[in-house]
């Protein structure tokens, strides 16, 4: 027995790109210390995988994770610098 799949809806690549750009701008503006951090790589990969699967919910969750991880990384760097 197979699991029923939800109907495939068109993937709005422009909206996806806009969401990613907004997330990255937010991190760059508020937490520049996290720029290029390897700690963000799993979240970037998760967002990429979700985008390739056209899974908007998973994509948005991955971007939220990216932003949380960026904030946490920047705060860790700031505490270490103090």
C-alpha cells in the first residue's frame, strides 16, 4: 500500500529566491559575524534540498533554521570576543 501524496503545486522559484534573499540580508544586517560560517552549511543544504523537491513548507523551515543558526553563531562569536 502506498502513501497518498499531496497534489503537486507549481513551485514559485521567484518567491523562493526572494525568501532566501530576505533571510540572508537579515543575517548580514544583524549578525555579520556569521557570514560564511560552516555552522550554516546544514541549513543551506536543507533549503537547497527542499527547493529541489519543491517543498515550500520544508524550504521555509530550513530558512528559519538558517536564521536561528546564524544568530546563534554570531552571538557565540560576540561572547568569545568579549
